[in-house]
């Protein structure tokens, strides 16, 4: 019995030492591992000329500015804005709506109002946005779109739009847009980066199951 207990103790000690060694190696190599995880997750496709640049809801400090840059590069003649359901503060007129913010950015970027379209359907999430784009594209005979969005959002967007627009033949290209708070090289050092990455992993899994 004593011999068995000794063997068990030695086995547990060896396991503990191995676990500590693995944790130490993981901690020492955390930067390249986490950087590699971000690189594997982010989708950033080569862009070609398209019919429209789509600005999804959210990200007012990044997505409209990138859409303006792509427009001036001549990658598309129109910019399509989503129409998120307004919050109570927006309904009271206390804050501008997301389309109004984007239009203000485009005005300062010298983009003619005639080249900006706000989608008529009200949307509440990414799935609604994909369906709204599909419906609008069919009506307006659009065959290609560019969607610039936040780096960790790109994988869910590519999967969702590929699935919902597959039958239409519409080509969608996804561009990863850098955010101000963190980057793919240091996201784990910033609270916003950790939250954004973990939220997108969970949302991606949820969307794969639900849609």
C-alpha cells in the first residue's frame, strides 16, 4: 500500500512539474501564439472594383472613414449605409443616428450626396444587415460589394454574407479595418481587444448554430 501511495505521489509530482513547464512555455511564447491566433482569425481579402461599398452598423470611428477612402480610390461608385433601429436617445433627438454621423463624415470627405444611399429596411443585427443587402442588391441589380469592418468582425461577416448571398451570385469582398484601441499585434494587452476577440468568437459560434 505504501509503495502504491509513493508511486501515486511521484506521478502527481511529475504531472505538476510538466504542467508548470507547459504553462511557463506558454507564458513565455504568449505573444507569438496570440498574434498567430489573431492572424488566423482575421479575414482580409484583396479588393477589386465593385458596385457598392457597404457601411455596416456600429464602428462610426472606423467604417465610414474607410468607406470614404475606398470611394476616393475609385473602388466603387456608391456607398450603402445600413439603417440600425434607433435607440431611445436617438428617437428623442439627443444624439444623431448612425446614418447621419456617416453622412457628416462623407460630407467632410467631399463625397457627393448622390453617391450615398441609406437602406430602407431597419436592421437590428448582422443577420438583418445581410438580408437587407441581399434584398437591396436584387432590386438594384448589384453584383458586387465591398464590406470594410473591424478586424475581429471580419470572419463572422464573411461567413454570414457568403451564406446569405450565395444563391444570388453577388460577390462580396471583406476588408479588415484597423481600430484605434488595439491591433492584431497587441490585442491581448488591451481590455477592448480581449473583449472584442472573445465576443466575436462567441458570436461566430452562435451564428453558425442559429443561421
